[in-house]
C-alpha cells in the first residue's frame, strides 16, 4: 500500500511540475557546451574535445546554436497552433450554442439563419458536429411538425432542413448521407423532394426512419431511397414517380393514392400494409419491381399496368379490383390469397402460383400463361373450359 501511495504521489508531483522538469532538461541540453568544460575541470575527467564530438568549441557552437534555434522555432509554432486550435474550438462551440438557441426564436428568418449556421459547422467540422447537427435537425422536424395539423403546409424552415439533409449541393456533395435520420412520428405536408435534371442536385434518402410518420402530398419524384423505413406510416397522395427504391420497408403502413409510376424497386416489404388507389404502372419507362413482398397486405384498386414483376409474393394477401393489364409476371406467389375483380388482359405470367386461393371475377383475356398453378384454387364465375384451353393444371378443392 505504501509503495502504491508513494508511486501515486510521485506521479501527481511530476504531473504538477512537468513543465519545470521539461524546462530544466532543455536548459541543461542547450547549455551543454558551456557547462561541460567546468565539469571536466572540477572532476578532472580529461575528456578533451570529446564533448564537442572532436570539434573545436568555436566550430561546434555555430551548428549547436542553429539546432536549438530551429528546435525553439518548431516548439513555438506547435504551441501557437495549439492556442489557435483551442481558440477556434471555443469560437465554434460558442457559435454552435448560439445557433441552437436561434432555433427557438419566434422570427422565422432568425431560425433559418440558425439552421444554416449549424449546417456550416457540420460541413466544416464533421468530426465534432456532423452527427449531432443531424440529430438536432431530425429532432427539430419531429417536434415542430407534431405540434401542427397535417392539413397545414409544412413551414419553410422544415423544407430547408429536408433539402440540407437529403439534397446534394451544387458540387454533388451530401454531408449527411451516412448519418442515421430519425423522422419517426413526424408529419410532413406538401414537401417537395423532386430531383432536378442536374444529377448533382439529387435527393438521396439513406438510413431514414419514417416509422409512424404522416406524409401528405409529398413529392419524391426521381429520388433515391436506400434502407428507408415506413413501418406503420400513413402516406396520402405521396408521389414516388420514377424513383429508385432499395431495401424499403412499408410494413403495416397505409398508402392512399400513392403513386409508384415507372419506379425501379428492389427488396421492398409491404407486410400487412394497406394499399388503396395506388398505381405501379409505367409512364416514360417500365416499372420494375423485384423481390417485393405483399404477404398479408390488402390491395384495393391497385394498378400494375405494363409493369415488370419478378420474385413478388402476395401470400395471404387480399386483392380487390387489381389491374395487371399487359404486365410481365415472373416467379410470383399468390398463395392463399383472396382476389376479386382482377384483370390480367395481355399479361405474361411465368411460374405463377395461385394455389389455395379464392379468385372471383378474374379475367385473363389474351394473356400468356406458362407454368401457372391453380392447385386447390376456388375460381368463382370463371370458365373451366377456358382454363383447360390454356393447359393449366387445375385441382378442385377437396
């Protein structure tokens, strides 16, 4: 115990007077050519010119003084840089605190100024401020939009924050792309996130959580979505026209009059979601849907006209008035679904499974069916002769 206590005291003593120790050592080293001759005489060491590395004292002093002059200059520069960094850090911290306080100002223009100040700090000092500014922006959107009704247009500062979070600047830079954005429970009304013709100004939504959010008349035309969550969200008149969606989750979400025109979608989950008056048809280019899961979902008046569907599952789903006109369906599962008023006119069905489903008023005029299964399927108001003509395998329900 005594040894530990002494070691601790010695450590504290050295830490307290470390500058003094460093100063004494530097002084001894710097004055070494002047002190050593006296030590040589006192102790009669008779070292000659060994202490000057074999050089006469006059020849040795010039490079020695130059060496220590350079050392002192470097040390001074380092200390000055530390002071500047410390002063700059204090200034940035002060600016950060001021900017945060501006967000609570009653004047909208003042709040917008605070938003741009925070964005500047995140851009210039990402290591210190990037993630925290992103969290502040998301918290501001959540708290501000929850206090208003979703029928009211979202304020200008919210639109500005959305742009700063998701829109590339004129140089194609998006500083918050790698950050996680939590916008759960927020309410966005008439937000415009349309991509422009210039690809440098694209809206890119990555690592975004819209769980339990409410989106009304939001435009995501040509936007790019990656790893975005809409679980339990409510989407009304939301436009994903020509957007690119990858790993997007709409589980248990409610989608009304939502438009997916000419989208390219991959790995999308609609588990137990409710879709009404939604469209996935093509406009300028074909809608491509790959690895989409509608298991347990309810689709009412949904249009897949001329879309291309691959590896899509509707297992246990309820489909009413769903239009697959001129659609390409490849490796699709309709297992145990309830399907009413469906239309596959001119569609191409390849490896599609309707087993154990209930089909009511389903029409396949001019459709091309290859390896389509109707095992134990109940077909109401449909002609068995037509199915036989198409060489489909039909097993009556036991």
